C-alpha cells in the first residue's frame, strides 16, 4: 500500500483495474452519488486478498469511509439475474 496514493475517480479505478476487486478510501462524494473519488488502497482478482489491507487500514483509520467493490460484470455473459 502506497504511503499517500493519489486521489482518483471511481470511474478511473474501474477502467484501470477491469474485472478486479478493489478497496478504496472515499475522499470525495456528491449528493447524487455517495462514492465519487478516493485513494486506491488495494486491488486483486481474488476478493480474499483485500481482507488484510482492509483490516489494517481500518485499525489505523477507524473513521475512514471505505468502499470495496468488483469492477467487472456481476452477472456473467449469457446468464440472467432475477431479483
């Protein structure tokens, strides 16, 4: 984890890390969208790889707003999700 990673938009993170799980510290939001920009803390194709960075960052910054999400399609091509 970088000491002071640059602040980037969530859209930029989605473009830079396609089909990966990412952990972001949210630094800027907007009334229409609660997660606009932040610092990338970790990324991996395996969600479990984000556990340790998440716990470590949370311990050091208990009031930080964190956002963990997958940048790819949640439903594989050829499948249909029924809610």
